[in-house]
C-alpha cells in the first residue's frame, strides 16, 4: 500500500478506530512497541550504556576467555539507534566508543588480521560522515583526532587512510 492510499484510508477512520489500530500494532509488532517505548520514555543514556557494555564485552569478555571482536554487534546498535531517532551526539558517542574500545584491544593484543583494521576503517568513515552531517565536528573533533593518532602510533596498516578519512572536505 502506498503512503497516499494509507493516508486516504486513515482519514476515513474515527479517533477511537485509530487508537484501536495503534494498540493492535503495539501488541502485535515488537518494533512498534520498541519505537513507542522510546518515543514516550527515551532513557537514551541507559540505552547508550547498555550498548557500550555489549560492545566492550566483544573485546574484553567477562564470561568467556576469548574475545569475539564482532563489529556487527556495534553496527546492530548503531542501526537500531538511528531507526529510533536517537540524539545524534549520543549516537556519535557510541560510534566513537566502538572504535576506541577496538583500539584499546589492539594495543593490548597487536597484530590483528587485516579484516580487523579494514572493519575499523569502515566504522571510522561512517563516523566521520555522520558527525559531519550533524555538524558535530567541533564537539567531537578531539576524539576523532585521537583515533587517527592511535592508528598511526600503533602502526596500523591503513593508518594513512584514517588520516584521509578524518578530513571530510
């Protein structure tokens, strides 16, 4: 159904029928419940903290011996937060934290597979693009510079690409 057809259909419903439709969506579709829970009671800080714990657990596990280092876990949270319409500054913080924790891990265990460095570069490019789009370079510029500096200090194979990506112009 197109957006136009949906608007036409909705306009024929009474207020009570609309409320009934929304309640049915809320009960049946978990994504709708999550959305309304967030919209009416955001608790963004709590969500950010939970995400940071899960992300850090990928590199410094508390319940198992070996780190998994899955970038997909962070990407899942980032995508979810974008869908919810989270505050861009908080979302940027999660994106930066993902790279910072990976860099901390790499410092304690250097010589990761090339896929690790490539993945972190992709995360960094996405971060710079997001921060630039939302005009947050002034607030987050120091943290971005620190990420580039750590990549260079750690002699990452793609450190020069981090430097290039950091300049959005």
